[in-house]
């Protein structure tokens, strides 16, 4: 390997946010959050899911939505569906009014 072109490879503390499990490993990632482990200050790398909390490894299914992704999706796209349905209903109502007006105009013309 060439010297000076690779990032520093060092010990880090991994923290699974869903189960609060912690373990020490090695990585090139860094973090401003530090925690003392065995007398060393290690950067903390937070994980949303890991082998300690993944349903495949634990055998337990659960919904994990730490950032509100489901709510954000519903807000963003659920509103569009309601707007589309409202516009369609207004168009049907307008077509009915137009048809009623045409029938009335035909009766007056007779």
C-alpha cells in the first residue's frame, strides 16, 4: 500500500440505536461524539440497525422508523391522492351541472 493516501483505520464504538447494544470494532469512520471504553476515548458510530437488532438474525419482526420516513411519505404522497380525488369529484360535479344546464337549455329552445 502507498503511504499517505488511505484514511486512518482505528478503533470505534458501534452503538445500535434500536437495542442500545455497544461493541468495539475497527473503521475508517469518525464522529464528534466520543465515549470512554477501557480507558480509551473512542468515536461513537450510531447504527439504526445491526445484526443485534435485524429481524433476520433475531427472528423477531418489528417496525423501525427512527426518522419518521413513513409519516413523511404519507404527508408528501397521501395529500396528493386526496387532492386528485377532490379534483375528480369537482370535475364530475361540474360535468353534471353542465349536463343539467344543457337539458334546461334544450327545454327552453323547444
